[in-house]
C-alpha cells in the first residue's frame, strides 16, 4: 500500500513555495519540490502511512 501523493504544478514565487512546504511539514507530511522552469514548480506532498504496532511485547521481571 503506497502513501497518497498530492501533486501541485503552478507558477509560484519562492516565498509561496516555502509557505506551502512549511504548512505541509507542520502537518507531518513529506514534501518534494522541483523547479521545472523559472517560475513553474512541481510540489509533491506525501502523506505517510500511519501504522500502529500492536504486537504484544513481553516484559521480563527483574530478579
């Protein structure tokens, strides 16, 4: 199962790109940014899979 990826391709300034990146990272997402042209930017926002480990762990008693 792969993580959902949101792709944005727009003409953005560097300040706008940084604002999008910071907002996504605050939400716990991964961000890939590549500049395709002087202003055209491709931003991939990846939401990582959240899996909980419910495997029981045996604790050893001291003694």
